[in-house]
């Protein structure tokens, strides 16, 4: 009987009771009242403070450190250098997994980038350790730093990040260009950017024999446990990572970095807990960044303004010793416009910098910035409205591969966004609009695109005898609202109100919730939670259907609906019973469900899966001083099922604000003489403040996606930055008639 029941029980896909609601962030009050405990808030007994000493050159060798002076300072407990480094078992130059990077843990005296750790000072207080670090006064043998695109001739990348190929060819773009009626050949530059999460990287490490507990903000806690197991030669099960709250991650907190590994090594060596918190300046070096790109785009169109070729070659600046993460900007051209030939290629130039990595919308942020400006330039050449040009080249199947999209409501995004913005009637030529204060006014647009990946996750769900639920998955809330949206999905799968479900997460001893990255966390961890809840309900249904005393006796073959703590027969809702009553008669044991989620490879092969959007920007520019303001941004996005509109809109706004940042503010500036970054603080590394963010409007367009995953969820975390940068660049052209082919665009560019 139970076999038959489990075959026919329907999934309780009753979204709308919790999912789809704009539930306020459940961790919000704890955060704003200071009760949320971040990693650095932990102070285990006997804890020591670690400060790492950063290299002040970008390339060379450390020849001397005044360890005697540092050790003599009161409160300094130990000074680690390559001469007495605390042991790290795994080879720091080997990468335990694809996403890892080679690390510097004092294995030798080589300096390969500025801010690299060259010593670690441990003190009884932070002040003692900080002063000890200052007293080391490193001396170096300096080699000239390789900085910028001119450091060497660009070479073809061995491979792209995430296992992607360096080159993708569909058709013959050279032929497409030579047959074109009109062509465009432009080069756009994007700068190095550093994640700069509000909460710096931090760790509190505590050993008990060969068991390790660490408090550290981390976007992939179970995966990272494996990394640390590799470095310290212990089983992953011996490691507990707690990461209940992250003050931002943006891709920078998914892998272990040198300073964190060093702190753990020091704690083991000294047999005392150790805390290490990076300073803001130390965030510009060993913890990843978005690499600079130089992108050449060539486009050809025929007499009907139909694209005959889209050729995108992106040269990325990478480090000198790993080179595994060329910013994959050229990918942005592969999935969007219906060009009859497509070519993308990644090239690299090596510099003396820390290893670049994934930063919010890796590839697409930089790539779409250049692509969307180039599209605008091509539309201008064709004498067409940029939206009309994009619609002319709209792809109904993925260009190149010919795969159907799992869903694509981009037309609706264009239409909704254009309507809300008031795009109609925009003058084609630039410099046509002046507002009542005499400010040059321009309107521009860009298409937003980001993939809808899924990773692998597991979850556990429990129905308790009192009728409440418990769900567990080691997910990560970087601030995006995972603790709320995932709990909503879990509550729906269990047929319970949100406040009747306990949600446990953020600890690596729970089932693996997968990586909070790639905008795939809600789909992945949410999918696993949904499957676990469904499994628990299935088991509950089996009990009820087999129990002659239950009103649901014998209804197993019609399936059940789970709602508000009651189980209903699917085709006869007059027959129902409360969970607690079913469980009580069955002996009062908890009912446990298990679930997992991942995308079957055959699903991935069948459809192209992306979130889409359209962003419209208005800028106003002082005609004399050229101060620029983004006065309005309207973004319309289609991203499958939206679990929590308030949080999703907040994510999309955050992405669009990052777009303002990319277009007008952010840039790590390197000193050519030293290879050091000159603006390693938030005074010099500009990001938008409230005054920079004026009108900002987000529309989410309805989209049902039956293929992307069983819940129909895509992602919203990264797409907001794509499209926006180009929209702003294009609006600046429309206001001024000037094409500035690099980001950020600054006053001096318009003055020149
Ligand atoms: Mo993201 S760059 O996948 O955190």
C-alpha cells in the first residue's frame, strides 16, 4: 500500500500562501539592533589577535623583517615569518577544487602582489599585534611591477573561468563582417574593481585536538569545509564552519584566502583561539577582485539592420601565477542578440596582482557594459531607435546554439520598462534635451542578461508532533534575504504558516545548501528544501492513508494537499486531518523528509536558461562643469517565479545601484611605479551614496518557466548590474554627443 501511495501523492505546489508574499526580512531586526552576531563578534576564552603584514611592493623578495623589535613589544605573543611559519599541510600552490586559488601562507619570501601576507603577528590584544606588525619594517629586493594592459602582449587564455572554453565560434564572423552593409569596430575598457563588502573578511579559529571550529562569513560553507580540510590534513567532518550572517559577499566570500588560512594555522600552532579581521586596505589584494578588461566589439548589419556578425574579444588582466580567472566578459555576447555569426574570445595580460575572482555578475557586468554601448553605437549608425534596433535583432532561440529558451519575457521587459520610463518620443540625435535648469539631459537603455544556473543542495525537513515544522540546510544569507525567501519556500512545502517553521541554516553541520552564488541560491537551496518538505508530507500522507481511524484512510491514491497544518484529500477536501492528530495516533514520532536539488544535465542540454531585463536611464549633466547625475533608472526584469517581491526588488535595486557605481564611480587605480593600488579605502574608492541614487524603479515582469527547475525560479542577485552600465553610458552620449569608451565615466572625460 505504501508504495502505491507514494507514487500518487502530488507535490504540494501551493504557492501563494507564503511564497509570493513580500515578507519582511526575518533577520532585519537582529541586524539593525546589533543583536546579529557576525564572525568578528566572537570572543572565545583565551583568544589571541592576529594581524597580517601586507607586502608594500608588488613584485620581488622580502630580504629582512625586524622580528626582534616586534617580539620585544609588550603583548606580542609570536611573529610568524617564512623562517618559522605555522604548518599548512596541503600544498598552498595546489588548488583543491576548481574555485580555489593558490595561496600565500609564508611558504617562501616571494612577493607576487601588493598586500600579499609576508608575516603574521599574534598579540594578546589587537593593539599589541598591530604595533608588532608595524615594527617589522620589511626590506625588499624589488623588481619592477607589471601593471596595466601594456605590461606584455595579450595572449589567448588557456580557458575561461567556471570550466568555460576561452573561445566560442558560431558561424564565420569575418565573413559576416565583410558581407555587412555597415560595420562597427569599437574598444571599451573596464577597470579593476574590489568587492568591498561592508563586513571585511574575518575569522575566529579554534582547535580542539584535530577538530576545528571557525566563525567566518562564507558563501559556500560546506564546500569551504573541504578546502580547509585539504589545507590542514584533517577530515572535512572535523571542521565546523559557522556563518549565520554575512555583511555582504558578492562572490568574494566563497573560497578561503591566505590570511584566513594563516589565522587557522596560527591557532593550531599556538593552541589558542585566534581572531583575524582584515582592514579595509587589506581587502585590496588577497581576497579576489573583478579583473580589468579591454573589449573589442565588431558588429556587422545588413540593409535591414539585421546583425550579420557579433565578434567580441575581451582581454582581461590576470595575476602572474594562477591566471585561472580571466574576467569572462566576452560571454555576454553569446546569449542575447540574433546575429547570424558569433565569436567570443578571452585573452589575458599578466600583471603583478592578486588572483581575480567572481564578483557580482562575473563576466556579464563588464561584458554587457561594453556590448550594450556597442549596440547603441550600431543603432546610431543604422539611424534607428536603440530599442527598435534591439527588437529587430531579438533572439527567439539562443543564437549560435539554436536552443529554445526555457522562458524569455524580454519583449515584455522592453515594453513595460519603456512605458514606465516614457521612452516613446525620445529624439534620435544627441544633445536635443535640456531641462529647465539648463542641464543636458539624455536617455539611454541597455538589455540585462544573466544565466539561471543551479548547483547541488540537500535539505532536511521535520514535522513535529505539535504540528510545527523544522527545516535545515547549510545556506548562506549574504544580506540578500535567503533566510526569509528560503523559509517561505520551506513553509509552503510543509503546508505551514511561516511562523510555524523553524529554519536552521548558516552552519556546516547541516545538509549542504550549496553555494550562495551565480544567482542560483534560491533555486538550488530552495529546491532542496521544497523536496525535503514534500518528502515529509508524503510520509505523513502514507501514515494517514493507512490509518483506518483517519478521515484520510484509503485516499492515498488521489494525493494530498497540505495547507495550514492540515492534510486534505486532493479530490475531496471535505476529508482532512491536522498533522498533529495524524502524528499522535502514529505514535508521536517526528516525521522526517529529505530532499535534494540539482539540474539534470539533460535539462541543461535542452534549453538555454537566463534571466532577462531592460534598463532605461536618464542622466542630467551640468553643461559647464559636466557633473553627471543619474536622475532616473527604470529596470524591468523577468526572472521566473518571484518568491518574495520585496526582497527580489531590493536585490534588483542593489544590482542597479552597482550599475551606477560601475558606470560613474568604481575603479581601483594602480600606481605604475610601484604596482600598488592608490585608493585602498572608501574615501578614494568611490561607490554611490544616497545622493547619487535618485529615481530608481524596479518592475518584475511575470514569467512562468516550466523547464528551469520544478519551482520555476531563476535568479535576481546579479542581473541588475548588467544592462544598467550600458544604459547610463548611452544616456551620457545622448545628453552630450560624446562616446566615452571606458568606465567609470568621469567629469574630466567630458571636459577633454
Ligand atoms: Mo556571486 S559573484 O556568484 O557571489
